[in-house]
C-alpha cells in the first residue's frame, strides 16, 4: 500500500461549509452605509471585507472591535468639540478660537452598535451617525448663522444673523484674573446664541 504523503484538507473549494462561508461574507459586503454630514462618508465592501474573519471551521464573524476602532477614528476626524476654528469678525480681524463646550460629538458606542447592525443585516442606508452632542451646522463655522461674537481685546460685541450685524455694543467682560476672566472659547449660551471669544491683539487686519 502506498503511503499517503499529502495531508487531505478538511475543506475544499466545493465543500458546503466553504460555500456557506463565502455566501455569508458576500452578504455582509452587500451593506452600504452613507453618512450624510456635510460631506458624505461611505462604509462599503472595501472596508467591511477587512472586518470579516473566518475560523478553521468555516465560521464567519464580523470583528466588532475593528468596527469600533474605525468609528473611533471617524469620530476623531469629524468631531469639532474643543477644536480650533478660524473666525473673521465684523471688524475685519481674523483669529483662531478653541476649547469650550460647543461642537459636534459622535456617540462612538452607539454608532459602533448601529453600524454593526447595519452590516449584519446587509442594509443599504443613508443616515447621520449617532451623536452625543450636536452643533448648528456642519460647515467649518459650525456655530451656524445666528451667534454673538465678543472681542475681548477691544471689549466689543456683535449679534450676527444670516451674515449681517443686527446689534453691536461695547462690553465689559471682567478683569484678567482667574475668577473674573471670561474664557477664550466657543460655547453654547441661552437662546441658542454662541459666544466666540477672543480676537487676539496679534490677529490680522
């Protein structure tokens, strides 16, 4: 009897288990999720295929940790909370403002769960991501078209609506020591007005 020199594989290309695994992977890859948030971001087969694994028994699974890593990276790129924003005041000065409590924030846990469900159901959807906090606009100036702007150097404020100054006035914002100082930041105020502080002295005219 001839001795067998090659190991016979557990599965071949026409094994039912292999065909079923391929079908499951192809089904997952049919999912297409388009995030509508100013500019579109798409999750499709190109991304999803990298999140699929198959074990030695031909069991296919979606790597939810990899999905979560992608969502975290997506949030880091698209969240605006605390990030620097460029602003040009009605006086013509320009400056960068950062910090504060205002801005877009994706709820990464909720979005990971939602995206995982979309993929498992092979859904084709256009939607917003799950947000923990929203802002007024998805443009670079995410405070929208109605806001209050305060120049701490000039001690002057403007109330702006739809690009036009509706009201302006001199202001007194407090002395420059910790307990009285108005922080330089973007934050949500009552009546959905936004305070944009400050136009620095070195700002360009």
